[in-house]
C-alpha cells in the first residue's frame, strides 16, 4: 500500500461506526450509542441491548449526538 494512502485508510477505520451499538429498549428511546457508558443511556429505565448497527437503524434509531460528534 502506498504511504500516501495509509493516513486515509487509518482515518476511515477510526471514523467508521462500530458494527455493534447500544440501544435503550424504552419506548422514548430514539438513538443508538457507540458505548454502553454514554451519558445518553444514563436515563434508560429499561434494558440496554447490544445490536448490529443496521438493526438499530431499522428500528428507527439515529446516531447519538454525544457518541458521534463530528
């Protein structure tokens, strides 16, 4: 691999969302989280589930604003 491409490849790996995410199973939940320690899950009164990101998105969840800041 060209040394010029290496930073771009590494950046893509670092910015890629995780394959598994965390979702509060409460009825008011609207986001998925990169870690189970996110502040956004502190208010969850139901079970926190670890799911594939694609499944969380199918459930209508969007990325957490704290976990996925740009």
